[in-house]
C-alpha cells in the first residue's frame, strides 16, 4: 500500500501525483467506472508491467496472487493506493455504486505482456 499526499483545507482535499509517489515512470493512465453490480474486472497478470490502483471514488476489492500467496486489499480512499509489481495476478471485484478505479501503469498497452490464464501464470512462477 502507498500513502499518497493529501492536502486538506476548508475547500476540500487534494491529492497530487507528480511521479515521485510511485515506484516507476508513469506511461499510461486509465480508469474503470460504471462497473455493473456483481461484475469482476482484471483477471490477469503482467510479465513486466507495474501498476498502481487507486479508488478515486467509492470502493472495491483487489485480490492479488503472486503464485504462492494470495491476499485481498479493500481500496476506499483516494489518498491510498495499491502497488502491483510485475508477475502478480489480480482480480478486482465488489465495486460499490459509483466507484472509479484509476490505474497508473509503467508502459503503454501491450497484449503480449498479459497472462490471461492463471494456470499458465502459476506454471511460469514455478519455473522462475
């Protein structure tokens, strides 16, 4: 988990990401929103891409699995972020109504970087 800067005054809160707050050079930003109730997103891992996930609005759960251990993180504050290094399987679910999941990525989209099958991912983890 990463704590992002939170600047508070009577007009509200402000969180800034200038690059030093995350452990990689930012190359892409995207966000998930209007996710239907009961739906799950992600369900993949990356060979080299790193990501940071932020609940900009609302909340959701992120299940992570490094091929050996599994954990679930509940994201619900826009100044707390989850760092996902490469070779970590992730599934995002339990989206609250109106939630927005922002992803900061270390590289542009590249389909060849994805593991979309957990068994293939786990087999590569065991080989390493």
